[in-house]
C-alpha cells in the first residue's frame, strides 16, 4: 500500500470522527420527539428530579423536557400514559395514572375515540387538590369514546370526589360508560359525583348499571344530555348523612331516563331542582320521584316542558311535600299508554304548613290500551290534602 493511500484513509477516519462528535453535540441539543426543553415545572417553580414522572416530564443529558401539548396549554391525551382504546386491553392502571396527574396539576385531559376497557374504579380525587384551575375531563363524543367496565370488582366505574372548600367548577363531558349486556343491570354505579360545587356534566350515556348517575352533596350543578338506560335507577340525587348539602340549585336539561327497573330519577329532599325538556319513558317504576323538606329553600321542583310516557307499575311522578313550599309543573306532556300507569302525578302531603302546587299548561292524554276510570285520576293528592293549595290550569283530553 503506497503512502498516498494511507494518508487518504487517515483523513477519512479523522473526518468521520469529527462528524460523529459534531452529530453527538447536535443530538444532545435537540429535544426528544414530542417534547420541549423546560426549566420550570407546571406551576412555574424551578423543576427538579422529583417532578420527573417519565411521561409528561422527562430528563435527558441533565436537561428537563415536557410534552409539547402541555407546554402549549393543551389538554393531556391519555394515550401518552399507556391507555389503549382498542376495546380489549384493560387500561384501568394507565387511566388512573393520567387522572392522578391531572388532579395533581389541575390539568385537563382528553379521552380519544375508541373503547377503553376498565375493571376497577377510576377515582378523580379532588378532595386534597390545591389548585384554582378548572379541571375538565372530555371525551370525543358519546358514541365515539366509550368506557367499557367489566368484571365484578367495580362498585363505581368513575367516581369524582370533591372538596367544597378547595375545588370548584369541575367539568366532565362527551363519552359513554357501559357494562356488557347480560340481560340485567350489574356493576354498581356508572358515574358518581360527590361533594362538589358548581359542576357541569354534559353528553354522557350510561347503560346496564344498577345506578346510572349518583350525585351526592352536589350544589349548583348543570346537567345536559345525560342518558341513563336499562339500569335499576337512572339517577339518584341526595345528601349523605354528614354531607354538605341537599340536592340544591340543580338544572337538568334534555336528559333522558329510559327503561330503568325501579326509578327513572330519584331526588331525596331536593330544592330548586329543575327538569327542563327531559324524557321519562318506559321505566318499570316511577319516572320521577322526589321529596321536599324545606331546609334549603321554599321551592322544591320545577318540571318544565318534559315528556312522560308508559312509566308502569305506579305513576309518572310521585312528590312528597313535607314542609310547605311550592312545586311547579309547566307545559309538560303526560301520556298513559296502558293501565299499568295508574296516575300521572301523585302528591303526598305530609306537611303541617300550607304548600302550593302550580300547574300551568300541562297536557294529559291517554293512548294505547289505557282505560280511564274514577280511580285513575291524572292527579292524585293523598295525605294532608287540606294543606295543599292547587292552581290547576291544565289541559285534559
């Protein structure tokens, strides 16, 4: 080998070595894919090793990086935590990990299109959170994002637990929670909200749970396009024994409670609870049952522009008036489809104080196989009838 060839080979080796060193330096300066370099944690305090979780925050070559979506202020995609919306993989643990991060930081999260399988309770524990951010959980839509809860280990599929003194304005929307259809309700409660003030729940379906929605100690809530089908109870709304509030200042809009075995909706000691343009159909018990004790206000229920049909084995509505106050029915339709709906509305007056029943423009009709009789009045008042003042401006067909 001549001298020129040897020199040329040495130059090539040297040149490749320089390129390798230079490339390494450049590589060290480039953020990992999907991440950007940061010096602060999510709350703008200096970041440290304890805040590196390996998913949202990572460390490489003594530098810290965060997911680009977080840096831009976008909601977290739970797929980053290992959730697989494939309808087969049990994603209970990664979904819980994503929600724990959201609670810790006050960050919102997104659930993608697909079916997310869970076999354990998913807990959104806001009770110890110390953030003023409006926490939000959002799916891609009721028919697009589905939580499919399986097995027998779940008493509550999704449990949101708050703290009246620290956390407000929780928002959740845009998905379905279902059980496998085995011909009867099972699996406990689909969605439970507890101890929350100013909550918004929208566009959520539940299917084949013993209880579709359970809201306890919830005040000032807005609920839109909720659908509870083929459970025992579509909705249970009450105060716990040592709880903060009776159901109070709650607004249900365009919600549907269908084909539930015991009750469509059950409200215990409600005050200023409004059902607006809601449907109560085909329940195998009362469509709407509510009681009132007068401890949080002077109005119990406002039922407006709702539709009641074929709620069998009792009545469309049962209301127990226990401490004066007023109840208002405006512009609703009540349709008895067969003889299993004895009365449209039953008012049980247990109050020693005067109470007021205002009924304006409601339409009562009979269809299908229903046979009218003196015992099947549209409105039936029982108990201390003398203590109820009735303003009846309805239409009876």
